[in-house]
C-alpha cells in the first residue's frame, strides 16, 4: 500500500488520501497490520520536505495555495 501511495504522490500535483476509522477495526477488533500501514504512511508523508499534508477543512477555508 505504501509503495502505491509513494508512486501516486510523486506523479501528481495533488493527491487525496481518504480513510475511515472503521476500516481499522473489523468487528470491533483492531486490525494491527492495517494500523501499522497507516503509521508508516504518516511517517513517510511527514518526512518529506516537498509534501504538505492538509485537511479538507483547511482547503475549504481557502488558506491553502495550490500551484
């Protein structure tokens, strides 16, 4: 999953990643592998100087400049 996210982010100006809390808890049981993948994704995005992660709320406010 992370490899595909990296390829996608590197090939586009804007990438939208959507996830839902219930995807991580099948029948109320934490999906530890999926949760770990989320953490890996967040760590990768945070470590990249040329990537800015924003929320939809920030985008809607118009405070984010897109090239």
